[in-house]
């Protein structure tokens, strides 16, 4: 929450790009004051009777390399000079490029592959907050 707040204070747009489900990720976004328009995640589909019908395969996050496709879209739409991806998984790391930088995050779970391959690996967001102060 603190990191996102500081980024917002600096005028940095924050997006959530997840292989999770939109309804859950949007709830997190609201808690962090991230507009739901800045959420890219998988969407569940239901039949009219309320039964589960699968997920929306047209969402970029539903396919391999989808996070990278979202970053490419954001760079084209907003003309960002730099996009930094922070994540704990291989699909986050694989999104750079087109992302310009990847910061591996091990605060929830340490994934060996991510820890070994990330040029910058953190286990707590305080490490990024310190960098913002400098």
C-alpha cells in the first residue's frame, strides 16, 4: 500500500497485470487506490443460470506471453518511456522485454528460478521505498 501510494504521489501510473481472476485482482486494486481500468487479469464466464462456463480466452493474460502483450499495449497506448515489472513468478520475469526492467519479489513465496535470474530481487517493499527516497 505504501509503495503504490508513493508512486501515485510521484505521478507514476500503476497497473496490476495478473494471471489471476479479475474479480479478485480488482478487489486488491481498490484497496490500493488503483483504478479498475488499470487491471489486466482473467475473466470468469458464467451461464445465464449462474453455472461456471470457463474463462474468457480473449484476455491477453489467458495465454502464454500474455503479460508481455499487456506491457506492449500499455507502452503503445500511453507512450511510456520505461515500464518496470515487479513480480514473483516466471511469467512476470518473461514480460521483460517488452518491459524495461524486472524486479523479482519474494515477499510471499521465494521461487528459485526468479531469485536466480532476476537482476534485482527483493523480499520486502521497504527496499523499493528506500530507493524512492534517494
